[in-house]
């Protein structure tokens, strides 16, 4: 009897994943089902696993071999999502079958895509950027020399410079006046 390895660490391409079942256990369970005369339930009980994952593993293994059992994380683009949903619609297959054909780890992923499409339309399938927005400042293009924008920018710069110099002159005069008062 093989028990599942819980919190088994798997690293693929530098990414870190937590998997509930090891690749070894998945392969043993799938091969036990495919080579034996036992039912899904019997094999699931033998390996102390749930029935649903076993059925998914067998379907993935039949479609993709051992690669179908490997845990992966993929960011699917909108055209791939639409291909999967169109396949389901054209052939009338379940999300479980489509997940096996397209090697998607969880059929619920496809179910979520379908709900998003029905509720919000195709734009909802677009991959959203995660994390904080970039802090990079947008670089402004310099206006062409002599153009209206260039002259306005120069005028604005000169006004700011003039205002700065006026304030500086006022501070210097104030400081000098303060010094004269102290001397008297």
C-alpha cells in the first residue's frame, strides 16, 4: 500500500509548487488500474486516494503519457482558452475530457473559463497582470525644436526659474536685513 505524499515539494523551471500526490504515486496508481482488472474504486482504495483524481490521472496518462501526470503551472492565453471551450462545444465533451485532451491539470479551470465567458464575455478570459504596477516613470518625448510645444515648455521652464530666483533674492535680502538688525 502506497500512501500519498502530502506537501511534497516540486520545482519546475525555478518555480516552486506544492503537490498533494507524488509523480511516483500517480504513475503506480494509473498503471495498477490500466494493467489490472480492478475498478477505479478498488484501485483508489488500494492507494488511499480519492476516486476523482485517479480518473483524471488515467485520462491524462492515456492522452499524454507520463507528461500528463506531471504538475505544471501555465498561464494560458485567450486563444488557447477559446480553443478549449470551442472543442467542448463542438464535440459536446465534458470539462474533464477537455482537460485530459489539452493537458490542463484541473477541469475546474475550464469550468471557470466557461462561467467567465457566459457572464462577462470574451474579454473576461484575458489574462490579468498580477502584482503591483510598474514604478517606472513614463519618458516624455522631447518636442521638436521650434515647435509650439517646445516653445511652451521653454516658457514654462523659464517662468519656474524666474520664480525660484525671486524667492532666493527675497530670502537673501531678508537674511541681510536680519544681520543688520543684530548689528544695531
